[in-house]
């Protein structure tokens, strides 16, 4: 997928850290790497990360605060020149790869996401790690997952889950050497004016179901709940859809989904992330995916860190054992 609209690219509105600001973030992240013995998922490390996050450079904190108040028409924030190690190890190749020990890059993405809410993970996904690796894995090429390399269909992150994340952060440690892998984003705020009145009405009705993936116990005996795709204010709705896993219950719903897919296609941004780029997506307003690419599996492939955040931490308390950060 390529950018098909004449809208300004996300990169044109990026927050670009100066080298001195990058050094400030690096110092905070290096301190975090030593906090709580460097055990990234521990409550003590998260407490240290919250304290460090309020010391991020003022201009960066202001940009994040503005984005939290209103994600704008694109629903995504791009921060460039964040610190990532120059001497990276080989890109991981193992299925389910995560970060358990704090690093500069892990600290940087965690601090930014903690300015938007509280970071969370899911017990059935990537073993409940808060900082996850997004890397291609041999044998998974055709999967609709972060380990695949075919075109990843546009979707709301964890659309099936009642406590899906409000924000998704993707920090690039190593760009795709082929240049083909691109993060694709599309905002419902841009797509909505392209929809017919009939499609808007249909998408706002509970005529759709979204399946959970097998890792979350999908395809079970209990059908998923019926839901609307456009939710909330009719003139500025949230969107809830996964074009690989959401199914309409009738022909009218299928036609409306096709119209929505075309509207997203017409308003999609496609961005090749490079080392130090952090893309933050408002998961309530934006669907995202990835263009297809051909991994090499030689240690030089694309490598991202992924972190989730929720704005209302209390909302998910029933799904978090012992008040921890991992959701069932």
C-alpha cells in the first residue's frame, strides 16, 4: 500500500528532537536501565519510569499533551530523533520476541507512552511483556500478525478486546533495509466525509462481530459480541474495525464495510520508519497496517518496539490481576 491521498504526510508535521533534547532523553533512559535492577516489567521499574517521564524535554511533553487533548485530523503523532543504540544486536528472529531487560530504547518509548496514560500488556499476547518486538519471523510470512510480511490489513489494535489500548506506540530501532515496509495509518476523521449517509447509518448500528485471534482464545464456542463500527458522536465518531477479523451480519453491513475500506484507502498515509522514529497512534480514531515486504532473516531486518497505553487505567481493573499492568 502507498499513500494515495494528497494530504500532508505525517512526517511533515513530525516533532523532531534536537540533538541536545535527544541527549536529555538518553540520560533519562540510561538511568531507567539501572532502575529496579533493570527488570522492565516490575512495578518498581514502572514507578521509576513514571517519575522520569515528567522530566522529558518540555517541548516534547507539550506536544504529547496537545496530542492527548486532541489527536487532530490524522490521529497520529510522529516523534523523530529519539535515542536508540548505534551498536544494535542482530534483529530478533524468534516468534514472540519481547524485551524484559530495560534498555535506552525501551525506556524512551515507555516514557513517552506514560505521558499519554498507563502502559499495559495482554497476558495472551507476547507473554504479557510491556515492551514487545515487532520483527519478521521465518515461517510466519503469510500471517496477519506483527511477525508476518504480507500486507497487514488495516485494523484497530486488539479490536476484539473490551479493554483494547487507547494508544499504540511503535519505535523503530532498525529500518527495513529494502525500504518496502511502511507503517500505514488512516483516520476516521479523514474518511468520514467520504462515506454516504446510508453507510454512516449502517456502520453506526450493531451489525458487526470481531473475532479474537487464536492466541486470545478465538474461534471458541461463544460467539463474539455484536458491535457498531462507528461509535460515539455521529459527527466525530470512534472507529472499531479489523478488516481481517470483523464480519458484517448482513449484506448491507458488508457493503458499508467495503465503502469504509475504500475511504480509508483513499486517505491512507504510508511511512517508512527509520531508526529513532516513534509513531504514536490514537487507537480510537485510527486504523493501521503495514505494506508487504521481503525479509532477509539475516539480522538486518526491520525491528520495532511496541508499547500500549490506556487513558483510563481504572476501567480495566477487573481484567488486571493484583492491580498489575497485564490484562487477561
